[in-house]
């Protein structure tokens, strides 16, 4: 009969294991302990040493994965372990052997990558759950799911692929995690535990079919015992193991407090009052439900604790600046066209901190100055696409950039040497990826980028940068040595997509010890541990339990039929760990956000409801609101006194309508813009800005009507085609021939608006003569206190319609007509609102100056 101990929810599981080891009558080294993960072993070893009061031989402790690997080796399985990346590569290599119904074509690697990793994951789940290929014959119905045609038809052969994949692994002498579990499960009776006085299997909850076979075989031995903690789903686990389940008596309810904040940063700020230095710090755990909260905690909470803390959760490599550099390279290559690189993508890469700080012989500051000067000059030119050869060797660009860097020349820095340095940067982060070659060659080129950033930039100023570079290097070396190493992919994005699959699993570890100070853990790292005080951040729905669908091609109905876990089982596992963590604490503080439609977790709602039932009143649980004591109100700007120098500068200005409009709306802004010369930095946007669109439309209309100047305008059937051609010419000249969907859509809208304008001219403006386009005029106006002041303006178009002269100002936005009547009687402070703009009255004044009467 299998022996099992069921503890109440939240009980001290590690303490109970210690008691079993001590009561065995043999030394701790004669005990074998299996747990789902390794972290509780640190606590177990510490507890045993404290109980003994001296050093001792530790028990043999293994996580279930480690034990399976060891047991497989002991029983003679000499296969080499392989992961998802090589598994997906192997499936791809087998793909041409599968006949496509109807003579379908072979999928490329790029097409397959989107599905290969999902297929591997599903195969592994099927294998570890003991699903046979024969049971998958019902999968033919999946071909009716909305998937790409070729791949959907391939699903009819899923059972064949599944069976063939593991046969191929066996032939190649390879083993995956699931195949190792399945292999051991079929030989579990041969596992030798005779050298141990007792075998303790502890802390397991939901078990796969392979785990049930392995653990069940261990529990059939007279020296084996299982230790569980009660909680949601435990009855099902006992049933799978053939053990009678009787719920354990419940432990007392912990003292739970609820803290609500606007966001994660607000929760971290509130921790100043919850987590303070002191004796009880080592008995406190801070649970981070979201990985992105790690650095706010590091920067704003942990410094107050000195070195009394430990982080046992990893930080995703894909959230580091180093992965941001890889993404910038990928985006630059993805946007590359026949005319070169899309300027916003090029600048985003070149201005990445790891790139713009690549050192010259004189340090990194010349590189920063050079790249920002190039940014300003290319932005000023209004380019959208740019070639590397043009940037490196265009004489006019080099001359303009050199003028911007005149200060460096005075320090003895040769501009020519800096442009050589620029070409070297291009040769590091851009040119090698234009034709990446094989996957191994791509990985080697990325390793060169990582090495240069680590050795020649200022990345080492980040306290964890060395760890970022180490983990990225490991991932790239694995990619370089994988089964995919010899493959050549069709697009740059495919290479980076493959690299992303490797990087997605990588976590950057943090230094620390598991025995001292505050323990900062992820949610799953808390399994089978017990703390006096539990503080959990981001206990929100969608985070706890984790929302989103699982990446699988197997529908939920089929998963249930095959005995695979569904979202309900995954949710029950999270519920089990959550309630055991909270039930084991003397005090729990659960923090969550309720801004932007966020809701607290259903697990939190259950605790609140249970407390309200105990107290007999709704709202009895209560909650504390955490908020910042910050004000975002903007005070009144201080006035600027007019000086004699400012008045002289004002007198020397030539005024345009834009300048006068700005002065009427805000004198301070006028001062900043035209007297102090403070300008907003020009930036190249990924989207089409309103000002860019206005300039393009003005250019199109100028080109069309300039040809018809000094003539009576009469429309013709050729006009719409000519206008369409001008729109294409102007857009191609500005954006280049490789235009994305957003630009193409805007161009189509401009075409439609231009055709509508032509129809308006045809129907309503039959007696029309264009007198001029883009007419620049200037004059001098005598102003009291300033004397003669020059003014200027540019009229978009001037028409003669019958006996009237009409001045036009093109507007692509919703321009308003000036309210002349109310303007005359308005007070000075209302002029800007009443007149809207001085533009058209200003143009009338300029025109009448030249055409009196």
C-alpha cells in the first residue's frame, strides 16, 4: 500500500521532510528527497544543520528533472539531450518526406518557423502524457481550422509526424525532456533505490502521465513515502496515484491586507512602509507576479535594505538593452529597400546607446557628436530612405557635418578619420546582415556585435551589463552549434526570429544568497516554501492566473479527449500554489492595480469573499489606497522683461504671418522661437506627420497649376491622370519607391482628394485664370515705436475669377475662416481667438502694396 502524508494547506512541508529524515534512524545521507524544483533544498539543508547544531552529510536531493536525467543515465540511456530549437530543426528536416495532398509545394524555413516550435511543444506534451500516435488519428478534423492552406493539409499527417519525430530522435541518438521521461516511465520498476534508507517524494501537485508512472513506482517500495500539502486539485492527484484522499483539517486563516495602487510603480513605492530593515526580513518574501517589476524594485526598494536581500528569479534577456540592439538591427534590415535604409530605423539603430558610444582612440564622445550631427543633417534634408555609401562619401553631406563638428577639429580630431570610424560601425551592425549567410554565420556576426558592444562601448556602466552579455553570448553559441546551423533563411527577420526563440527562454540571474535578508521571488519560485510575511505585487487578473491562450495547435476539446491539461487545470495549479503560499503566512499583503480597467485577481476576490462571510458584512475585508504625493500641475510661466537688446533684435526681424500668429497666441513662445532661437528638435517620424503631408500636397498643387499660369484654366479628361502622376512623383521622391501600407493608404487618400478638387474646379470655377503660384512678396510697414519693419509672405496661389482677384492658402487640415466682424471690436487679448490667423489679411496687404487700386 502506498504511503502518503497529507498536510493542511500552508503547512511547513520542508519541516515535515526534516522530521521524516531525522526519524528514519539513519543518517541524512541515507535519504533520497525528490521535489518539483531545487530551491526548497537550500532551506532543507539549513534546517537540518540547525537541528543538528553542527555540520552534517546532506541528503541526496534532486528536482524531478534532475532525478529523471540521473535515473536514465543509471539505466543505460546514453542519448544526448536536445531542446526545442534542435527539435524544430529536426521536424523541418523531416518535412520534405511528408507527401502534401494534391501535390502541394514544400514549405520554406521561414514559413515553417512560425509552426515548428509550436509543433515541438505539442509533441513533447503528447509524449510526456503518454498519448500514442494511434490516438492522434482523430486529429484530421484539425485540417478544417483556419490555418495556411499547405500547413492545414499537413495536419492530416500529424500522427505520422509525431511518431516519425521520436523515431528519428532515437536513430540520431538524441533525447528530449519528454522522451527521457517516457523512456524512464516504461522502465520505472528497474530504478534502484536499495541504497537509501528512505525515499521521500514531496511537494508535488498536478502530475503528468510519465510522472505518475515514475512516482507511483517509487511509492510501491516499502521505504518510500509521499508528502503533500492540501489544496485545489489535490484530490485528483491522489486519484491518479491510487491513494485514498481525505481532505486535511484546514489551518487558521492568515491576516490578509489588501493594497490598491494606480500601477506597479505605485505598489513598489508603497513597499517603503511594508518592508523595512530588521530581524524579520529573512522571514519575508516579496513575490513579483510580473517580471518587468524587477528593476523598479531594485532601484527604489532594495537600496534601503543594504545587502540584506536576495533575488531568485531571473530577468528576461529580451527585456534588456542588448536585446533592444538586436531588435534595432532586425528592424533596420526589415525596412531596407533598393534606395537603402528607412531613415527612422537607421537612426534608431545608430543612436542606440551601445552603438553611439563605440569608442574611437579619443574616447566615445566623438562618435556621439558625429552620429547626432548626421542625424540633424539627414533630418534637415527631409530624407526617408538613405544609403550607407551616400552617408559615408557624399561630399556635400560630409561638408555640412564637418561644419557642425568644427569644435572637434579644433581639438585635433580629423573628420576624415571619424567617417572611417562610421564606415567601421556600418560594417559591424548593418552590412554583415544584408546577406547573413547560414544560421551559423549569422550567429557569428551577432557575436561580433555583442563583443564590440561589451568591449568598446560604455555598456559596462550598467551594474548588470556583464550578465546580459554573458547570457546573450551563451544563447548565440547554442544557436551557432544547433542543428539549424547550416540552414540559409530567406529574410533578415527569419534569422532574428530564430534567434528570438533561443533568447525567449533565457533569464539573467541576480547575485545573492537564499539564507539572508528579504527574498525576492517569482510566483512559481515560492512553491513549497513558507514565510511569516508574504508581500505580493501585481495580484491582478490576467497576471494571476496568467491570461492569454497557450501556444498550441490542439483545440481544447481535443486536449480534453486526449487527457492533456486544459486552461482549467493550469488555473487550478496557480490557485493551489497561491492559496498554499498565503495560508502558510502569519501576515499577507496583496497588492494590485485598478487603473485602466485592471481588476484584482479572482484568487484575491475569493479571499475577500471568504473574509466577508466570516465577518458577516460586505466590504469587511477593506483595502488601502496607495498613491504618490506628486503634483503635475503646471505653474504660470514667469514674464520676460523686454531689454534694449531684445527690442533691437525685434526691429531687425522680417515678419511673416506665422510669426505674428505665434505672438498673438503666446508672446512667450514668440520670444523663445524668434528671439532666443529655441527650436524643437527635428525628428524623423515613422508615420507621416501632418506638416509633411501638407508640404507634399502643396508641392503637388504647385506643380499642377504652375503649368497653367497666365492662362484661362479649362479642365480636360487628362487632368485626373496627370494629377495622379504628380502625386506618385512627389511621394516617390520623398519616401522612395518602397512604400509601406500606411504611406500607400495616405497616397491613395491624397489622390482621391486631388481628384475631388479637380471636380470642384470643373463644376464651379469655369472662368478662372491662374495669376501665380508660390508668390513671394515683401514690404515695409511703419510701426509706432519701431519705425519701418520688413514683412514678408508666400501666397500659395492667386487667381483672377471674373473681375475679382482671389488669394488662396491651401489647407490640408480643418482651417477656419477669420471672424473679421468680431475682430474689429474685440479686446487685444481676444485677437487670436477672433481673428484665428492673420495669414489671409496679411497676404491681401502684400498683394495690394504691389497692385494699388
